[in-house]
C-alpha cells in the first residue's frame, strides 16, 4: 500500500513539473538527470531553511533542549567521562553525539559544536583552542618486558588509519623511525587499542584517547612526545546560544587535566 502511495506521489510530481524525474527499475527507482538536478536544488533549499532556523536558535537563552556535539569518528580523544559529567550537571540539555567522519558535519550545519583534533582549524568557524594534546607511544607492559624492545627502532608498529584524513599516523612514525616494522594497519581505533593490549605491537595516542580501564603504558614519554591542538569549533551564528556557551566553558574547564 505504501509503495502504491509513493508511486502516485511521484507520478503527480512528474506531471506537475512536466519532466521525468525517475526511471523505474526492478529494484526500485533511479534518478534521471532532471531528478538529480532537483535533488541538488532541494538540498540548497533545505540548508537555507536550516540557516534561518539557526538565526532564531542563536537567541536561545534556556539551558534546555537539544545540543548536537560532533566528535572524531574514532581515535585520539575519549570524551565519554566529560559527557557523563556534563549530563549530570545539566540534565535538561539533551545531547546528540554526532560521529564525524570529516569536517563536512560542521560545515553542513549538522553540529552545534565540534570537538576537533587538528593543527589547522577551519578559518570561517569560531574556534576555541583548548591547548596542545600530548601524543605518546603506547604498548602493553608484557610487550615492553621483552628483552629486545628497549629502542624505538626495535618496536613493532600498529598503524591506525584515520578515516577523516586529519591524522596521518604512518607519516609521523616514518618521520622518527626510517624503516619501521609495521605489523598491522586498521581503520578501527578501538581495535588498535585491543591489538596493543594483546601485545602485538605499539601505537600512538593521547592519554585521553585510551579506554578508561586501559593498562597500556607509554614508551619513554620524556623523549618521544608529539602534540596536536584540540579545538572546539562552532558557527558564528551560534555565538550567543546559551547551550553552546555553557558547553564550551564546561569542556575547557574539565579538559585541562589532559592538556
């Protein structure tokens, strides 16, 4: 019944516009050239409507309702403890955590605030530089107890491939170790941590990027320490939004023990 209803609506739309928008296929509907053009135009209209809504959203003064937070898809930073604490302090604010695979989530107005690890933030955003997040080489205690793992040249590396493209771990490692022994690559940050805990090798992350129950230890962090900036980004049209401002102040205060 729903399929019949959809088919009728499509027929009516094509009749009203006097163009063919879809090609019927045994697996469903495929957009024609006119259909693709209409799709792009509707996306523009949708974004314009969303921008108008944000003008009014900037006037919000109540610490209640939805707040969309964008965070990296995986790796680098674990903000779970901070989110838990924020919810307890501001129970009327409903957090919507958006996993960002790239910077488009902020640019397309999908997030109110974005937590970003980068040394090159978007210039058109309002940015709060939280500080430098230290990055260390981590491995398991059992791995480092092996007699031949005392020098950085002797280590076996597990490479995390960042889907967002912001972090090129392999290039960083090859910058400090000419011919590193790379035993495994993965685009899953959680699995990377599991492989390290299993004693397969070492990798690079920040203290706040580790699971709360992690027993991994840093390798000579007095000598091998790398920094990356931690930013909070938001749109200029939300500069006066009460929920955005209170989250920023909270995050800046609570994250200080890590930067």
